[in-house]
C-alpha cells in the first residue's frame, strides 16, 4: 500500500509540474520581452529589431538592447545563457552564427543550439566605394589597385565570417589578392564610418548598413553580391554579371535560448509572421535594403545546417593554412 501511495504521489507531483509548465506557456507573455541586438546601434540587426518593434502587434512591450562585441558573438552568447522563458530573444543572422563555429572561435554550434524562431528578411552584401574615390564601376577599382599596389584598403565586417569570406573570394576573382589590404571591423556600422571617413576606400557591407548613405550620395554601390538584381538597388550590377562567381544572401531572423517552450516560440513566430505581411513593414524594409522573406523556425534551421555543411571546406581552406 505504501508503494502504491508513493507511486500515486509521484504521479500527482509530475502532473502538477506539467500543468504548471503548460500554464506558464499559455500565459505568455506577461512581461517586457528583451531583444538582444549583438551589434552597435545603427547597424542592420539594430535596424531590423527596431522596425519589428514599431510594427509588431504584441501583448507586451519589446525593447532592443545592444550588446556588442566579437563580431556579434558576445550578444549571441548572452542569449545562449539566458533563461529559456521567452523574455530574452536574439536578432542575428545564421551566417554569423555558423561562422563562429566554422572558424573555430567556439565549439558551441550556436546555429544549432539556439532555437530558431523565424527568418524574417534577406540582407544582401553590396560592394561599394566612397564619393571621395570618384570611382563609378568595379573596373575603376581594379585599374587603380593594380597601378598602386597596397594603397587600396577594403573593409568588411569581421575577420572570420561570411563577410570576410565574401570579400576574400571577390578580391581573388578580381585578381587583386596582392594589391589590396583587407581591414576587418567589428560591425557594419563601424565599417561604414571608416568608408565615409576615407580610412578605407572599398567595403563589403550589407545593403541595410549602407542604404541610407547610398541614398545620400556619400557611398557609391558598385556591385550586389548576388546572382540577380535586387529591388532596393535595381540599377546596380551583380557580381555574377561581372563574371565573379560569388553570390550570397544573409538571412536575418530571431532566436531563443535552447529549451524555450514550443508554445512560447509559436507565440513570437506568429507575431513575426504577421509583421512580415504588413505593407508598411515591407515598404520600410525595401527602403533599408532588406528583402522580406519569411521562413519558419524549422525551415530556417534546416537551411542553416545545410549551409554550414557546404561552407565547411571553404572555411577550412581559409583558416587552416
């Protein structure tokens, strides 16, 4: 009888715990949700987070918190270690999350360990110069670089990620490996400032990071790193058009700590899906250089894992020399 009572008691406690968990999930959200932006204010991730906050229909407030450092890894790790209750989420791009592992900065596979809520937009890289250079196309750049070996400085975001890989592969395709100095910066905003201040003359940066200064005439786009022209800059040629076989888009989305209840993730994902369908949001994103391309968490996660496998040999060639 004592054994039976013990078993019954354990079952009652277990059911109570499950009921409590279910209740906490269905009661979500009750408090402010923090969105970690792992870069400084003014960059692509920051812009996206604040646009979502301005357009989302959510029962509670969302607030963007910038936690920068280590090419976005500091903020990503902050989310990784956060309580899995839905009140701390992260905006990031899967390409950077993959890069942290592929470049052996960490053995934590953040692109797998974090829960993908959704991908919301695609952000394309643009190869650009500043107005001081006077260059109008990529041929002007090649001509100058070869006539002045080592004088041209070319910035990118991070030293061991997809932006860096894109930059190196593009420079190689242009035949400028021995003529250009690559200068990595910790974020897109820093890289943009360096270009505008003429500390560097070329950059590989995201459309979102450069859209405003391109519109203002301070930065001149020369190439879009893609196989087809994009809505934001329809008059700018693509890398493929110029015979450069380097094409890559960087999806930006949202993540939660591992263990976050699926019901909670679904609440956030559904709200994000509604944002992606708002004409005002789509228009805003277009002006900022983003293409709205919603992917579910499952779709986004599967894509990131597949890309990571495909890029492993490329990173091995770059960093294991």
